[in-house]
C-alpha cells in the first residue's frame, strides 16, 4: 500500500475516540398526531396496493372474475332480460358486477390480513413508532382505491357491451363514488370478522352471503320477477338499493331515495362493525 493510499484511508475512517455527529432529526412526527395518522396511513395503503397488485388471487377476485361475470351475464341473460323488461339489461348488470367485485375483493383482502397476522407482520408493524390507527385506516384507504379501480374496469367492459352515461357528468361521478361508500362499509364488516376469530370460516361464510345477494337483487332480474312474498326483501336488501341508485345515475330514474338507503346500509355496517374491527385489529397486531 502506497503512502497516498494510507492517507486516503486515514481520511475516510474516523479517528479512534472521535464520535460521529449525526444531524438532529427534523422530520419526526408526534406518534398520535393527525399528521402522523395521515402520513403513516398513506404508507400502509401504498404497501397494501403494491402487495395486491403482485398477488394473482387478489387481482383475479377484484378484476378478472367480475369482468368475466359481466360478460357471461350479458351473453347468457342479457337479451332475455331486456326483452322481458323493456330496458337494456346492461344498466342493471354493470352496477351489480361492480358491487360483486367490491365484495369479493374485500374477501381476498381479509384472507391477506389473516396471513399477515399469522406471519407476525402485523406485530412487527405494532412495534414501530407509527400511529396505532394507521394500519386500519390505511387498509380502508387501499380498499377505497381498489373499489374505484374495479368500478372503472367494469364500466370500461360495460361500455363495450353498450353501457352509457345518459344523465350527465355529475351523475357519472356519483356512480363512481357510490360503490366506494358501499365497499368501505362491507370492508369494515369483513375486517371485523377476519380479526375476531381465527377459527371462523370467513371465506366460506362471506362467499355464501355474497352469492345469495348476487342472485337475489334487482340488478340480476327486476324485482317484479321474484315471488310476491319475496319482493319486499329483494327491494330492501343493500345490493338492490345500490343497484337502483346507480341505474338511476346512468339510465335514469329515482336516485335520491336509493342513494339514501345505500348510505343507511353502508354507514350502518360501519357503525356496527367499526368497534369490533378496531379491537380485533389491535389484538391481531399486538399478539
């Protein structure tokens, strides 16, 4: 080693007994501040979105499955329903499939949540100096973005099949946003179920409920096509009121009443399941 190399080495290494002076942190946030909640929630949401984008099962449940279901309904039942009702069936099928995609995507997300709990990832996040609510809030932000993407994809497929916005841009924006409200309510419920009990057959139970709702609502066939005794139940169930609201925003018809009923169902699910979801998420993260 030459003398020049030794001098460079001596300059690059700190002398013995000398302490390194690191700059004082100037970007630290109080752990329980509102800014920390927002910043940390966005980080969690981005983490989940990247994870879902790389997971084939989540992409299939949220995008491919709903798109194929829409095409199947249009090919098999579309003309028959249109002939029987006098209205294009696509204006009921598109809202229906949007809601189906929102619900089945939440199921896949809940399965991933259980995997994170089992692997200890939630526990590691719990030890970080992050806002305690950021994990759950970030998950809801990611759910909202996922539902919005699903809605845009399904509407794009629907446009190929003849779906159009006939009520102007404001109604079109409303149709994009309403499934997010519905999806957040459903996601809070599924999150609560996923974290309350490890032994609960979550996928089986929620899938059965979603399938029943999918085939017994006013988007699949008109309410008048069901038995008389079943029609009040069909008209009042959450998917039917959301479908009617989105049908009114696209084709035309009543909007205010079904929108209010959709809000009632969505915020009702949030009000009932938000506390179990918070407690369950906290327990899953701190175990």
